[in-house]
């Protein structure tokens, strides 16, 4: 029987969803996520797989019902399947977000290890544009990975697309049709203003969820649903398809009032908000205590106390310099 929910912040929000980063490294360099040249964390600063497991287990004991593994690209972490097998035995829903590059060889292993649902990033259906947006020539590899995921038997597969005006907004309907044809869900995401980038002006490239929804509705009228997930997507349906179309709208439709999430970076920082620096250091706490049982109790205590640090909301401003200088790969996507 699951422990009664204990994680409640100062604003009465129940925290039952944790995004757990396993690496800051990635085999892509997506223009909205990372700089082309990146310096990654030295190994000593990165949580071990055992430490990541202990943090996930502590959250599970505190009533969290969903763990999402993120990065960077989580599937490039060495021995990641061994960690996933252990996390898959906890009383949580285990899900993962990936760029899809490793799925041709790992999709079945992920299902066997306990991953129920998977999100795959796909911002374009054009190989040349894919190379521009990711700075890598791996379009065919990702498409093959999506097909491997379909065969592997995940409970649900969702595509994630970040839409940038003038770069891929002309493909919105094509991406919906790609998802429809394969029985997949898809979410469209407004760009998060984290880290300093040079590829485009974020204010000029901003494409609101309302604009994207209008593009889709002109071809496939969307009907709002009352479906609730642990994540921030607002979902719509099309009358002739089971595909769900979601929108993640940190700018146009701020969802902070219902936020049920926290993040743990691969450095062991418990981030209480994507758009703020309120955090607690779990890594140093863990490494200061050699006894596993005591360490687990200290983790639980720290996590509970951290709820008082969670801010009411973020303050994204596309017209200003980035307030958060860490890139998305260092945050936990």
C-alpha cells in the first residue's frame, strides 16, 4: 500500500512527479537546448547510478507516483539499463524522455526494464532541417528509433516538438499527420528561455500554443478534453483519430498554479522550479553519510523540507536577457 502523500508545498500543491536527470551529456546539440560547443560536468560532480537510484527510491517512499528519466540524452549514460531495471521495481510509473537516437537497439530493453511510456523529441520531418536544428545528421536514425519504439510495446508513445517561428512552424500539420498515421500522441512546446543561445532571437522565434492550435484546427478541428496527466500538457482530440494533441505553454498559458513537479539535476541539485534557482543540494548530503539507512532518512527529511523553497511561479520574459543561465541539458529536460 502506497504511503500517503507527504510532499505539499506552501501553496497547497501536491508534488507527485519527479524529473530525474541521469546525464548532462547528449549526442545532439539542439539549438534551443544547448550551445554547439559544450563543456560537460566532470565525473566527480555527477551522481553515480546508485545515488540516482537512492534519490528515486526516497521520492517513491514519500508518495511520488511518477518518475521521468531525462538528460541531456538519458540513453547515452553508460549502464543506464541497469538503473532503469532497479527503478522499474519501485511503486511508481517509470517514463523516459529521449531524442530517439538510441532506440533502435534499446527500445525493447526499456520496455522489459519497466518503462511504461516514452516521449521522443521530433521537431521536423525534413532531414536537412533536422540537421540544422540538432546540428547532427541523424534524422533517419531517429525515425527508425520511433518505429522500434512502436514495435517494442510501450503503453504510450508521445512525440515532443518545439516550434520556432520561421524555422519549423510550417510543419505543424505535417507533424500531426505523422503522429496520426502511427497512432502516436504529440505535444507542441513553447521554447523555454534557458541559457544564452546565438542561433535565433527567442522573441522573434516565439510561436505560441494558440497559434499552433489554430494551424492544426484549420485542417483537423480540435476538441478540448478533460484528460489529466502528471505533466503540463493540455490535451485535445480530433474527431477521427485516437491521437492526442498536447500543448505545453509556459508563456501563453502559465501552468504554475497546478505545478506538481520538481527536478533533480545530475549534479544532485533538487530544483523546485524550472524557471527559478530555488534548490537544495542532495549530492553533498548523500556523500557525507556512509550508512545507507541513515542516508535514506536524511534524504527524505531534506526533500520534505525543500517543499518550503518551491516558488509560486516562474517569470519567463522573452524580451529580456535569460534569467536562468543554465542550459536545458543541465537542468534536466
